[in-house]
């Protein structure tokens, strides 16, 4: 089934294509085309034309379910990137969250996130027919931030939205979501698209939540030094022998308390919407891939023209064409 391109599908497709190369240990899109044709011959299906995978790498088109199935190794890595619940949350965003279909989409995204995190974020009510949220304590918010994955980020963003809707103070959830996002990028998630994913998270959720007439000044936060610091911490953690997931969360939680929470540079300031808009205009993100996958035949330099034509208007003031930078 063909899908209309939108910013979330562009970003998800590029991330999926990168995961396919890693999962199959291939170096170029043409090598994936060859693998697809081999699978086509085995299953007697019509395969894509040569060079088609390069269009997925550029984000110019969305893979069909047939292509996704042919490239699925049953490990779930690439499929999980394409159908990541974070993209559902970003597609709904703050403004559309109360629409009937949006509520169902957010609920399904949260249930999917629960499966990935092995953590209960919802509970059954009304004899098991409907769900409701489980309030997250500051300790749980910290634990999710320490998990530092895209699924933990999804849970924290949803928590911030729900807290704001229920009249609670979402500032801690917003802070933890931002910290979790930095850790997810430092771990290598969204490797090619993280600047645009960060911009979309800010645009759709973090910058939209108003708390006592103030909004988070996310544009003033410099992600690069934060990423350098987080990567250094993760490298030290691995060198220290923290291999189990529980040990890693404990290590990162300690780092959050000792380094992040005690440094003003890691804290988001809450300012008036006018001041946040001025800050945003001064620091747009370049509309390009962060790093380029290289191969012998097709060197992927950037997003394709169709992808840019979708991303540029969707992200608006959050991005700028590199030639204009």
C-alpha cells in the first residue's frame, strides 16, 4: 500500500534504510537491491528495480510492506526503526492530541512502547476494555531518562503531554525527555537524522507545552557539547565493565544526578513564547543528513529532492537549507 510522504515517514524511512544496511552487513544500496532480487526469485515475487533502495536511503519514497518483509531478518532491528512509536507521537503532536483518531494512535504508541521497555505505563479500567495512564513519579521519570533510548523518549514525551493535559506540572518530564533524547542520540539511535528528529521533537511537543505562560527554551540548548559529554560517559561506562542493562541504568542514573542535575548548562530554561521565538530564529538546524553512508557504487550525500520538499515546509523555522547557512 502506498503511503503519502510526510516528515515522519521520511525520517523513519531513512532510519530504516540505514538499519537494513547494518542488519545485513552490506555497504551500499545496490547490494541491497541484489539481495532483494535474490529474495524475489526465491519467493517468486516481483522485486524492485535496481537503484530503488537508494531512493529509500534518500527518503524520497516509502517502502512497501513486501519490501519490508523481504528484508526482515526476524531480528526486528530494521522493522522496529521503520515503525518506531516515536514517529506516531510526533505525527500527532501537541495540537492534534485531542482528536479521536489521535487519541487511539497515542494509546497504541504507548502500548507498543511498553512492550519494548518491558514496563507498565498504562493500566486497564472499565473491566479491561479501556486504558488509562499510570502517573509517573520523579524516580520513574529519572529511570526512563537513564534508559536513554528512543522508546524511553516516547514514554517521556507522552508523559509530558498527559501531565499538561491533566493540569499537572510537566516541567520535570520535559527536562527528562530532553536528557533522554541526548542519551539516545549518544547511543547511536537515529544516526543519520538525529538533528532533524530533535527539531521535530521540539517543534511538535517540547516547544508547544505552555506552563504558567512559559515554554521551554530548547533552542538555547547546545546539543553538540551535551552529546560529547554523554558519549564520553557511555564510553567510560563500557570501559568500567557495566554490561547488564540494570547496571547501565544505575550508572547513567548516577551520572544524571551528579553531572546533569547539578549543572545549569543541562537545564532547560522556561521563558515567554516571544523570547523562545527569538531564540529559535537564531539557531535553525541545517536540512541535511548528519553523516553519509558510503558504498562503492552509490555514495548517499543527502536527502533527496522529494524528501527535502516535504521536510522543509513541515519543519519551517526549525531548519535552514545548508546553502543558506
